C-alpha cells in the first residue's frame, strides 16, 4: 500500500491497490506547518491483526512549496534518497 495525503486536499490517494475504503484523515494548519491525523482500518489492508503480529511501516513527508519537483523530504525508517 502507498497512501498520499496532501495539505489542503481532501482526497485520499492510494497508488498500489486503490484500497481507500474506510480511510479518512483530518488536518489543520498551524504556525510553521500543519498537523495531520490519518485513520486506516485493518480491514482495508486485507486482514485482522492480533497481539504480537509484526507490521512494516514507513513514513515520508515530502515538501514542495512551488508545484515543481520535491524541495525536501523527511522519512522515518527509509534511508533512500
């Protein structure tokens, strides 16, 4: 799964499986940036997790201030580019 949530855009984007059923998010602008809360149901990801299961997870924040190429990126758990 590869989800994209953009600031000032209410659309949920998922580029691998079109798995967006039940996915929602809220966002707010604050001084110096924004906040975002994202909800993805386990059923949308194709299963039910139980205590002790391992789940892989990456998080990327891409910055593009002018509509061109990416100006910068912060990532958690990914060391590429």
